[in-house]
C-alpha cells in the first residue's frame, strides 16, 4: 500500500516578549524586537491586536524571504 502525503497549513506559535502599559485613552503595547506597536481600548484588546500584528509581520517577512529565495534559484 502506497501512502500519500497530506499538505496543510500549520500555525506555529512563537513566544515573544512584549510590553503593555495603560495610557489616558487606552492600552499601548510594543514588541521591541520586531518594532511592532499596537493600541487597544482594554488590555485584552491590546494583547489581541499585538497577536494579530505579530502574525501579520511574521507572515510578511516569510513571504518576502521566500520570494527572494525562489528568485535566486530560478
């Protein structure tokens, strides 16, 4: 019996240290290592916004890197 490969996206969580602080009009957060800054009306909003911003940032970096790698191969 021949086995078949299954291809699917896998989301890998990457722990990063971020700082959050309360300001007059809501919460702010920063991930200094990747230069990502977010805001939110509550701490939970700011944390959720940071997770989304980090996901977007990492996906963009990977797309750019993979695009350059394939151009060198071609």
